[in-house]
C-alpha cells in the first residue's frame, strides 16, 4: 500500500506555477511525485502529490522537500483587514427585506433612545479531532474504500466517477471517526484519494496533516451583522442588516 499527502496552494483559487520534484524524490521511501488536476466546485483547486510505500512520515518529508512555486490568483491581495472593510461596508447597505412590520425607517428617526451594535463572526474551521484521511483500493472495474465519512453515498459517487466504474462496483466501508461536525460530508478528500489511486494502481491511504486540515477546510462563513433598535415608550423597533463573505472567494492572511 502507498501512503500519500498532497501539497495544496495556500490561497483559494490558486494553482502551481512550477515545481521540481528532484529533492522530494531523493527523500528515502518516496516513490512518486505527480500532479492531480483541479476538479472545480466543492473539490478545491490544483495541487501536487507525494506517495510513499511504508510510512506517511516519509511522504510528508517528501512534500517538505518539494520545490514548488504558486500562482496565488486573485485572492493573493486580500487580508484580514480588507475582508473586515468589505464586511462592514456591505452590512451598511440596504439588503433584501424578508419581513417588514410597520415603518421601521420612520421609527428609527424618532427622538427616542437608540441603541446600535455591529457583530462580526470570523471564518471558523471545523477542527475535527481526526484530520481528513481515506483509503482507496482501485481494481479493474471496481474499487473498495475505507473512509471516516458522513456521506458514504457521495464518496461512492465521487470515487466511481473519477475511476470511471459503475457506482455499484464501489464498496464504501464507513469507519469510526474522530469528529465530523459536517466537515466529513464533503467529497474533496475522497476525490483526491481516487485521483491518486488511479495513477499508482495500488491501494493508497491519503492522510491530511493538522495544518492541511485547518488551512483547507470548508469554513463557516464570515459574517457581519449590524443592529439598530429604537425605544418609543413600550415599543421597540429593530433593523438588522448583514453581509457574508463566502469561502471560495477569499483567504485570510496574517
């Protein structure tokens, strides 16, 4: 069996510009270094892979030795500060009204006690105790998968599509998992493992490091909410405006 890790672009939407695998291949135990192509929505972006026959540690050391430069794409100029500005600017603009009781705008202009507050929530990773991992054994016309997953049917469809075999020829063993919280619904790590298994032609276990897991999660949306409340006698009027930034469009930088 091969053990594999993936080198991924640190910015969403980025891709590799150039890589040299000579030093990675020189790491004892590293057998293969190759590209797995981008798959689009819900599967993240272009990346590289190192494979090893005995230990995940050797594959990780090979990844460290891999000389690679990235094309970071449009997200390279964004930062925590620019995202903060975009959020608060958006929260101050008119939004879609899903319910409108009375005349809130008129009430907020009255001379009475007014309270305003803006709440901001950051991107948050699921931070499951067990990082992403999966084992795929691709055979002629069929495959077997061992996966800590919350969506074995999605794993089955994804692996079948990439390996170009019928779905009923992919057997998925759902293992125990060290936390899920919705992160293990996604099919990005099964897709990577299937791509690797298709190339190496042997059973392969893909393991994410903790750094991989925190950097390449499907984060909870970053959110800003602006609230304004006005008290006129016993009545309270409330306006809430919010603005969200979605995962695939942005990246947090130091």
